[in-house]
C-alpha cells in the first residue's frame, strides 16, 4: 500500500503542532503537576549506579518496580501472575510488536495468511502497520451501528470473523480493537468485549485491544479491559502507553500485556528483534511517575480538565450548525460540519487562524469515508483550549451561517 504523506495523520499532527493553538495530538499537553515533574527529574537512583558491576541488580529491581507500577496504575488484579507486562518505547511500537508477535504465533500453527478484523473509523496506524506484512489482509468493520457514526458494532465484527473462517478456512484470524476508540471516543463495554472475546476463542483468533486512552479523558469509570473480559480460552494482548495520560513532551513508554506463556513467547521474540531492553533510567523514571500519579489521583485532574473543555466547546459552537459529538471516553472529540462542508478545507482555514486540528477523513479505511468531520484534543489547559475554541467559533461559525463553502 502506498501512502500519500500529505494525508497521513502524522503529517497533519506535524502541521497542527506548528500552530499557536495545537489541538491535534492526542497526547496530554497540559501543565504537568509539580509532583510529576519532581518524579520525572529525581535522579536519586544514580547514587547506586556505579556501585553495581554490570548493573544487573539495578536493572532487575527497576524492571520489577515498573511492572508493579504499571499493574497498579492500570488496576490489574493481583492474582494475574500468568499475565506479563513488556515495556517498549511508544504506543505504536507496542502495537507493531504485538501484531508481529501474534502473526508469527499464527504462522507457527501453519497459517500462511492472516486475516485481521478491525474497525473503521480508527487510527490509521492499524492499517499502516498491517500493510507492512505480506500475507496479512485487513478487514474493516464499520462502526456505524444504527447509522450512528462511531457506534461500535460487536455483532458485525463477530459475523465478519465467522464469514472469514468459512471463506478462508486455512487462514489465521486476528481481531484488533481500540477501547476507548480513537477518534470517536466510543468504548467497548464489558458485554461487548465479552461477546467478542468468546467469538475470538471459538474462531481461534487472538484478540488485541489497544487501551491507550484507558485512563485519559472524560469518562468516570475505567472502560472494560481485555484482561478482565477474556478468559483462559483466549489468546489476548492488551496495549497501553503513558503518553495520552501523562504527556511529557513526547517522553513516554508503551506496554504490552500478555495472557499466557505462548503469547508472551511470541511477543518477547518480536520485541527482541528491535530492542534488548529499555534503559534503567526510563524504568526508574516511569515507575516513580506512575506511583506518584496514582497516589495523587492525577487521572482525576485530567478528567476534570477534559470535561471542562468539552463543555466550553459545546457552549461556543452552539447554534453554529457544527455538531459536537460528545465522547463516552478518552480525550478526543469529533465535530461534524454540516453536510457538504469539507474537513480538509476547514482544517486549513483553522490552520491559517493558528489553530491546529485533524481532518476526520484520515480515520476511515474502506469505501465509507466521512469528509465533514474534525478531530480535536481535549487534554489541554483550560485557558489555552478556550482561546482556541474562541477562534474556531469566529472562523467556522460565520462561514457556516453565510453558507460559504469551507
Ligand atoms: C489508539 C492509539 N494507539 C496507539 C497510538 C500510538 O501511540 P504513540 O504515539 O505512543 O506511538 C496512538 C497515538 O495517538 C493511538 O491513538
């Protein structure tokens, strides 16, 4: 698959980042609380650095501490000793290596081709990563149950899985979901995730769920997690990264959580292709950050901020003809412009006015493409977000009232 760099999400995020008001990236770009900054800059552990020949104990202790910090921050059950947590450099690398690991697992079982079922709209890296594998086919189930944009459709997904088994009985199958979803802010609730997990077990399909926005955003309760929804008959992988929750100017880690020894082995092998390990410094730093973020209930701070920004947006755009589609979860929000108005025109108009957003069409991956959608990030400081929204209302509102094409 050839990709036009002008239309990738990353290229749009790059232009958005040059605007004075950057509502592009899904990372939390907020004033970082002092307790996190202190944890980030605390290098006390360096005192022991030279005392340990080969640093093996230091490395081991740091791995253990990070493992515990991640499990605790994500609310993983204590009795989950079969599950492993692997660390890597970002959410995309976690996704890439988890996908490669599961594709290799299926190949080891004699499957030469792997059929992957995922959703549209969804973040473009799903398709981009899959396209890098020959013998892997991506299938997109539309999230528009009842014609509602973004409404996830577990039944359609399960039907597609069953159909693929019938059509290609010799091929492997894999399901790849995100919860909360990017860009729509929908989530797979516990019943839907159970339902999909059961179907995956029935059709021998590993289930990968990207939980990048699990703790980041407007939702009160933590969305259902794959490790709670699946059971021993499932091969599952959960993914999470720190960047959407704790934005540190791009400093982040990604994590891959695995269900059993077989899954762990293939993920470990896939990771070993690209990394020996992450550094002790990163392990120590992120352990401390996650510990203090948990103790000081940082997630609540982020939640309140995202909610306040959502309200500001709804108020500012009221009566403009632009629909604010309130997310159930996560820190992203989708706007729909009236029919006939184009996302890309609106994005460029806003960019001219120093506000960076993302055009929604980059999230659609089959023949159904909505071209009147914009995606905005909510995880911004209140004054900054308010300034951006004021400009948006000035730029988009009057044009819509006049019926001027955007
Ligand atoms: C759902 C989802 N998964 C993975 C990623 C990639 O994460 P990273 O930017 O850490 O590579 C993103 C990025 O926005 C995302 O939204």
